[in-house]
C-alpha cells in the first residue's frame, strides 16, 4: 500500500503525500495545485500560491477591513467573476487542464470544483465563512452570513435559491430512487465538504477523463494520488490494476487486483475481477 514512508523524498508524489497526511492541517489550495505536477513536472507550486496571494492582496485593497460580510462577498464576486473574468470552460469542459490551477490562473477558465478551490481561498482570505459543497453532479460553494446562507455556483457566479437547488437535484434523486417516501431534504446535500473529499473529487474527475480517453498512463498517475489520499479505497486498487492490465503489465495489475479481492468479500464484481486476476496469473506463467 502506498505511503509517504515508501516514497523517495523530493518526488511530486511524496510532496503530495506530505500535504494530505493529516486532515486537520491539509492545505486545500496547495494540495489542489500540486495535482498539476503530473502533467507539468517542473511546476513550482509555491509560485502558484504566490499568484493567488497577489490576487488576495488586490482584493483586500477593494474591501475595507471593517466591511460587513455581505459587502465583502459582493466585492469578492465582482472581483472574481466580473473583473478577472473567471468562469466555466463551456467550450471544452472535459479538458484535463480545467483541473490544473496553474492553467486556470492563466486562462481564467475551469470546471466548478477548480474554480471553487480558488474562490474559497480568496473568500477565506477575506475572513468569510465559506465552504465547498459536494453537490451531486456539480460542485458548489456556500457562505454563512448574518442574513443567512448563500449558495453559489462557481461555474457561473450565480446565487442559487432553494427552489433552484431542488430542481437541480431532481434528476439525481430519480436515478437513485430518492423520491416519495425515500426523499430527503435539500439541506442534507448542502453539507460542508472536508478538504480531503474535495481533493478526491478533483482526482476522480481527472480519472474519468483519462479513462474515457483510454489514457492509461495518466490514469495510473491519478490513481497513485488517490491511493495516497484514500488508502482504504479498495475500488481504486481495482481500477489501477485494470489500467496496468491495459498497459500490458500483468505483474503490477495482478498485485493491485489481489489487494482488491482480499478486501472486498461482498463486492458485486468480485467474481469477474477474480477471473481477470486468474487470466493475468496465467499470462505471467
């Protein structure tokens, strides 16, 4: 099982492991920015953090320190969405670079969760009580104000009413049978997401893009990070093992699939994975 203790020091993966080892001190922005080192190995994450610090300094000059929270929120949204022009990449939503904060800072285009990470850093830098929301299908942010809670779509900057949130939830609820007697209140979908869960969602977005493109090498790099972040996520061993099999490395594929089989007695696909594992063992001779 991957761990920070097994990794050579000074590698991007070891750096990532050092960032995510403890929930209480996990630096969301830095961990999110470091994901891009798989694609940009020479990336200096500290330079990315410095760029964000510059933006925060500019924003603070626009918002008096004694401004009310609502005034600070308005200043932030004006600065982020209108003046700087950050927003969703509607022309190429599935471009992996939408998840790379170094690219986002240059192009001002991303997906909801990458935009949210940057927005949250600025909001919290203004002293606002802002958190991310792992909303089904579309990451959101929320902020608690004396006047009440505001939920914002970081893709567009739009504030969402309870009615709009309920409307967005309907397809998800129908797909999962959460209707009538099984319905649950909208508020349960608005819980604050821990930093570890946000990083996991960012990585799984990239994982799905690379799987769709059958880019197995990049997929494996993402899986390596996921297994450092979530060492007990046995399904990630399965998926990395299957990617290794696609790459033609039967030994590494079998190693990962063996871990999955050993820890998932009741998995619905256990027989199919066992069959694949047997094939890999035969291929190894």
